[in-house]
């Protein structure tokens, strides 16, 4: 039973539900059922409803931050939204920042994966925020998203859960496809961050993490880093 619950948790991380308050088995069933794709929620509107209107207004006023938040929500996102009072107190310093500085500060308040409250409490490792995974200051911006990474690597899930001699061919093909598409540093760091977040959410299952780390070599693909919970994606170029 414990092994099954870990497998379910790992599957939920690969199929994140945008801005969900909780993650349940029923949600997982809905995520797998074929249905018409719904439009992603408006991030700033949802924040305003939740009592974070001042912070939402700052995001809406920053084109880089706004587009990155809205892109991230499609693959699942957790936002740490400061209160309106906290934002108002910081505004004098915020106004002195450059446009890139404002965007980077705003992006530090979210991670590109959905975490339940329980998983946040149990997570004691570092997290890649939107600023470190898909931050926009560079001239070349990341086109890759975690939703693309997760959906492309979905055929790898049976191997990660149950093991086997070799991963299925669609899994290896997905890994090769991602590496071919990642033709710039931001995209490569995005993929690294997405894989790291999945490893962080594997509920401490060393078996799942070791199987995931073995995927590139078993597929004959050279990945310049090991899939793990402590990889530093900022060193990827």
C-alpha cells in the first residue's frame, strides 16, 4: 500500500492541476480522463480573489512577470502571495527597482509545480522558483514549460514506477525530443528544474528517483546532469 501511495504521488506531480488547493485520487482520475481542454485560470484574477490584490496588480503591471506566471499555471504552480499590507510597505523600495529587477522579485514568489500544503510542510530541500527556472532577464527567453516536459515524459512513468530491463521506446523518444528542442540555456535550465521538482515530490522514494536518474543512460542519451533532488540547475548552460 505504501508503494502504491508513492506511485500515485509521483503520477500527480507529472499531471499537476493548475492552482488546485488539494490533490486527491479523484483529481488524478479526472486529469487522466479525456476531456476538452479548459482555458487556464487567470493568475492575477485568482490572486485578487484570494486577498492578494496588491501583489496581483504588480504582476499585471510587469509584462515579463505576467506572461511567465500565466505560462507556468498551465503546468501547475504554487504561488507564495504576500499580503496587501506587506506589499504596500515595500512599495517605496519596489519602485526604485529596474523593470528586470521587479520581474525577478515577483517571479521569486512562485515555483513551477503544484504542491499541496502537506507536501510543502514535508519538503526540506531547495526549490527552483520561476525566477531561477524560467527567469526572463536574458536576451533569449525559455520557450519550454513544465507542462511540456511532463506530458512528453509521461511514457516513462511505468518504468519509473515498476522498473524493467529497458524503458519503452516512446519514453526514450520523448527524452531525445526534449533535448533537441532545448537549444538554449533558459530551456535547458527549465527542463532541469522541472525534473528536479518531480524528484523533490517523489515522497522520499529513492527507488523512483534512481530509476528516473537511469533513464538517460538506458535510452543512450547524454544528459549533462543527474536527475536528483540536489542538482543545481543554475549551472546548466
